[in-house]
């Protein structure tokens, strides 16, 4: 057994509050005695929710602890497993906030979000404080010493963007672009003075299209020379590769973090490399979901 030597563990959690932050984004607060062990660092860290299979499902057959995943794979009737970003962790209260996009009731996550009620129970797969690797595991935000930043994503990336903006030093400069489903979505963000924030409502447009339009008109990075030829491997990126966690070296001045719908993020990354001359090693890009692909 891996036990507590594993950065991630599966822990019991109970819903204690459900609040609509915007028409499209719902915050669910979880509480449990074991959640006092969760590492408090959030940024864009990935956590997982193990969702009930039905209304009366207590998930009693689902393994807890550090060796949960191989035992979860052995289950004949595996419960849905979905990835999110913790918006805030309060170990002193044993609480975790998770902000979730409301996207209908077609898939199990959508149905669960729409019907979440205080008292509901599930499992959170979260990093544990005090464990080797617990400070960095699941985090793709690695700006190094860069101070000219581009942070761009859709509503699924809103919690990560909020966490990242709140973590920036006072002298950070750059642009943050957040695409939201409607003009009524005013997601709460704390933005440093040197960061220009643009909220981009879709209002029926294709997912990612507002982000792409905004990037086409943005001179970023401002100092990078244009490339003399296209980079051969900047064509269509396979699904399995729509994820790259860049780690710039100490001399890097620019860093881009992109997350959201996979196809849009791939095109934005290609634009930055081919048309703006941004070095590929300065771009972290994560496909959080893919349009037209229903949840299993």
C-alpha cells in the first residue's frame, strides 16, 4: 500500500453549502474531518471528484486513502471521476471550495452540479500537506522569473485563473483573458494593477471563439520577433497531447498559460508560436474539455 506517502488521497467529504456565483458558475463547499489534511496551495492544481452513481449511493465500495486509484480501476461498477480545480482550501475548518460550470444535465457531473444539496456526500481526491511532492503535484503554472504574462482561458479555467491572479507579485505585468458563457457572468477576481483583465462573454458564440478573437488583436509578446518560417510540428495536435506544462528557464521574460476547450487552446497556442514568435517552451497549454464530446 502507498498510504500517506502518496501526494493524492481519496477522502470523504460532505456538501455544506451551494452558492451561485454567476448564472453559469456554482460554488460547492465541502467539509470533512479528513479535509484538514489537504494541502492549501491551489493555483491551477487538479483535484478529482468521485461522484455518486445514483441518489442513494454512499460510495462504500470505493477505496479511500493513497492507493485508491488501482483499487478504483478494479471495481466492476466504477463511479464517475471528474477533474476540477479547488478555488480555496481552509484546512483549519476542514473545508474545500470548488467552483463548477453549470453545463446542463447530459453527463453525470452536470446532473450532480445541478442537484447538489447540503448533506450530499462524495469523495475528493486531493493532495495531502506534509507529503513529499504535495506542494507541486497537479500544478501546471510554472512562470519561473517571467514578469510579462498572458493568462487565458474559458469558464472551466475560471477558478485556476482566479487563484493564479491572486498569487501574482505586485510588479507582475501582462494580460488576463477570461471567456465566460454570458454577459451576466461576473466571476469574482482580484487583479494586480499591472495586469489588464478582459472578460469575454460568449453569448451564444462558439466555445473559445471570443478568446481566439481577443488573441488575434493582442500584441503579445510585445518584444518577440516574428518567426521566419512556420514550425513543422505546429499542425493539428492529437487529443492526448493537448497538454503541455512549460517550465521556462531563469532568463525567460514571457510566459503564457492557456486552458479551456481543447481545439481552441490548440489554435491559440499555434497563433502565439507562428504569428507572434513566442517560444514554445514559454507556453503552458491545457485542454480541459472538448466541444462535441459528451461525458461518458
